[in-house]
């Protein structure tokens, strides 16, 4: 979503007051933000929207089993997260304070981002658990195949390899 400066000016222009209102009140009720604030907030919101789109796209790919692009998504998410951090740091350094209207709009977008992050994280955790389960099953099958017919002097089956560095029979 690309927004021009002209659109921002119109979007954040102060409401027109009747001519009979005192000039002092009109000056006191002007928005507490300027063009630079509007541009910063717009850039922040656009980046949040783009990050939400990437997270939702990655979640859809995970759900569909299309895992060949996970590294590309990771790189894109990292770049966007760094951009969000730099925008937030710059806004803090510039002393930007959001008025209520912009704060509400920003919080709505951040809540959407939070939901997208949660859904994406749960998909990635499920994927990790699936990979670990497959790995554990393969190790158990390899261990069983390798230990068939191998017995110690005591008559107990021997393990030809240990699954952990400490030599304990642990599950991964």
C-alpha cells in the first residue's frame, strides 16, 4: 500500500472549525503530528502490513507442505523486522508521540501482526515437532536393525551405537 504525501496531508488535515470560533482554540486543537510523523507512521504501518502478508503466506505454505521456500521467508521476515526496529528507534529518537487516532490505528495493525506471528509460530513449531518425530522414529528403526543378533556375554541385546554423548539410553 503506497501512500503519497498529498494523501497523507489530506488524511491528517485538521477538521475545519466554524469561523466564529476563537483563533486560540483552533490552534490548541490542531493535530499533535506533522508531515514527518505521518510519513513515519505510514512507513511503519506499511511495513507491518507487508510483514503480516509474508507471515500469512509462509503459514499457508507450511499448511500446504510447501517447505522449499522457508529460508527465503526467514530472510524476508528478518529484513522486515530489522526495518520495523529501525523505524521505531528513529521515531523514538525524533520524539514522535502518536495522537489517539494514530495510536488506535497503529495498535489495530500491531494486533493483526501479533495474530499473524502467533499463527506462523504455531505452524513452525508443529513442523519442528514433526521433523523431530520422524528423526526419532528413524533412529529407533536404525538402532533396531543394527542391534539384531548382537548380544553381550550376559545374553542381553547390545546397542552398537549410543544415541547420546553421555551413553545413556535417552530419546531425542
